[in-house]
C-alpha cells in the first residue's frame, strides 16, 4: 500500500522537527543554568575580592602605623636620643621594625648619620648597612620627595626579601636627610600575617601570600579553581600578593561541576527518551499500516476463495436439474460433490468466523473427551472427492487404539481441514498426502505430510502468524487468506498443545498438531523439531 501524504509528512518533517526542538530545548536549559552559575560565581568572586582588599589594607596600615611611630620619634635635632627613646617602646609600638637609620642622601657615599638596631649591631646589621648604601638607595625613589612623605622599597637582594620604609625630612641646618625603617620581613610573615589573616570571621576563607615568583611565603596551597582571588599589597609589601579562596567557593565550584554533569546527563537522557518515543510511534504506525494492508488483502482473498465452491455447487446443481445426467451412479456422485463442496464452504466460513472470534478474543471451546482418530477421518472425508479429482492420494494412518483427548471436536476438525486443504493447495504435485494420528509421550500427534515444494526457512518462522502468506504461494497465484495456520496454532494452544512445521525445501512439509492426551501423567515436554 502506498504511504499517504500525511504519513510522509510525519516521517520526513515532524520527526526531525521534534528532534531539533528537543535539542534546542536541551541547549537552552543548559545555557540558562550555565549563565546562572556564572552570575553566582561572579558574586562569590566579588565577595572574595572585598575580603582580600580588607586584609591587604589592614596589613599595610599596621606597617604604616609603625612607620609613623618611627617618624614621630626620630627628631633630627636630637639624634643621639633617638636610639634611647625608640628602643624603650620598640617591642610594643614597632614590633616589626628591626632598625632605624638616618642617611644623608647628598654625599657621594650616602653617609649613614645615625643607626639604631634592636639587635644591638652585629654582622647582619653591618651587612644591611652595606647593602643599603651600595644598592638599596639607588632603588629608592628620591626625586623631589615632599618632606615626611612615606615611601616603601620592597625587593629581593641576594635571595632575601627586604622591606624598608623611608621619608625625607629637613633638619634645622637646612639639609634634608632620609629617615629609614628597616622592617624584619620574617617577623611580618610569622607574627603579623597570622594575626591579621587568621581572623576570617564567618566567611570561611583561606589565605596565602605568594612572592614575585609565585612561591608561597605564607599559608597553605589553595585550590579554588576559577574562584581564587589574588590581590597585591598596595604600598608596603607590594612585590607580594595575597590570595584568597572562600571555602564555600571551593564547594561551589565542585557543585557547579556536579550540576553541569547532571544536567548534561539529563538532557542526553531526555533526548534518548524522545527519540525512542518517536521510533516507537513510527514503528507502531508502520505496523498498523502493514496490518491494515494485510487485512484488505485478506478480504479480497476470502471473497475469492468463497467463489470456487459456490460455483461448483451451482454447476452440479444445474446439471442435476437439467435431467441430463445419465446414470444414478453419476447423479449420486454429483450430489456427493455438492455435499463435499458445501462442507468445504462451511469449513471456510467457519474459518473466517472463528478467526474473527479469535481476533476479538471471544472464542470459547466446548471441550469433551473424544477420539482423535475419528475426528481426523471425518476431516479427511471432506477432501476425498477433491483429492481424487486432483489426482492426489490421501493416505490415513491411525494408531490402534486411537489416542483420546479432551478436545473441541469441531475445532480440531477445522484445524485438520486447514492442514489438508493447504497440502492439496500447495503440494498436489507430490501426489500423496499422509494424515497420521499417533501418540508420542503424553501427546496425541496429528501429522499431515506432503511431498510438495517445502517451505523456506524465513517463511517457516512467519506462516503461523495471521495474514501471513508464504512468498512462493503468493507468486504461484494460489488462493488463500493467510489465516489458516494462525487458526491452527490458536486451536492447538487452546488445547494446551502446540502446532509446528517440519520442512525441507524440495522434499515436502509435515505439519504437526500436538494435543495432550487424557489419562497420561504429564512429565514429558512437547517435542518440537526445530522447524525442519
Ligand atoms: P493461506 O493458505 O490462506 O495462504 P495459511 O495460514 O493456511 O494461509 O498458510 C500460510 C502460508 O503457509 C501459505 O501461504 C503457504 O505459503 C504456506 N503453506 C502452508 N501449507 C503449506 C504446504 N503444505 N506446503 C507449502 N507451503 C505451505
């Protein structure tokens, strides 16, 4: 049957449209949550940045506070007393300042006019002084320094980090001097940083400080992914950077990862479900289409099949009416033909009626114990005349005593009629059709054997399905409706038995109907030859 325009539209337009729709929907969902995550991330980064700013400012302020103390206490007019005054409160007021110096920046050798160290002088102090005049002063920004403006130099010399604060001041004599505070960087790291950075409040943040080369000088390594925020110290330790990771940010990035994965899986799954749904619908529609095509073939086939017996009955009836039949013997023969053909007709109509009951799941069998041999003989008799006419010998072999079973006799007869009818239809070239009734285990088997063309394997699997006709028979223009074997199988199963075919192409076929016998203990399964 040709596909209708609507079906084509469904398959070629609607299905891709649905698939594209689902993909777009999935993508939009994915993108929206992605953007939401980005926004959330941004707000976390902003919060982290605020915290970082606060911390670097605090550390800067502490150092600058100390510097201011130093500047306040360094009176250029009383240089000899500076050491005394400062050292008194140094431990409390300026804990990270290691030494104070006053330097004359104008002389060629940068004279150190005053030097007060909390360490009380020593090789380290000497080394620092040499470093200061030899290298540090050159790195300081001394151009038009306004008086008392505090500046800082943070630099690594010989692998060691130095921080000095300096300010220019003019003495009474009109000369300007540099007041320098040498900060103990190790002290800042070990005393000041823990105090400032340990207090994380409720933010649950973790900090570390890294140097110019990214080496950690304070704190643990941090893994914040994209949510790690870095901030340079603005004035004092400007070579270094404070890094902050909100603990919640680490969780957040893990969550984001997890959710992205989950969403990808969900989108993938829904695509699979939708595509599977579409496939099911398309296949169901295709099946429905094929079934309805089969049904209309069926109606045509059945009508065709009904015509033959009717025309035979009519022909012989007219012959009898015309009084042109010579002998009584001939007359009886014609009457017999009419009887047989009407039996065939009845069987055919029964077939169709039973089948429609079966389709509506209404078939009810009237079961009673009966003799299977007798039923088989009756069925064969219906075809006697037709077999003779077609030159086929119908051989009946009954086991003695004949097996008995609880059966619906009419149904079993109908099944056998179908099998014999098929043998005459498809295998009359084999000249012999054997109908054998025998017991095997707890089953009575009715075997209808022919020596016809046989049935190819791919047909053998399907011919018991409704409306299915073999390819050879369709080609050979043999009439049929495709419901005979479906009925046979249904009848067998309704009796607790089974129907199957054993066949070899070119050698004929044996259709077997196996029904459980009465009075036999049920312990043997139905033996079914593997289709041929
Ligand atoms: P129908 O005979 O009306 O086509 P059936 O259900 O009785 O429908 O049979 C289904 C198909 O099985 C037939 O079309 C035919 O191809 C195949 N078949 C049945 N019996 C025989 C047989 N004895 N020899 C060869 N093919 C057979």
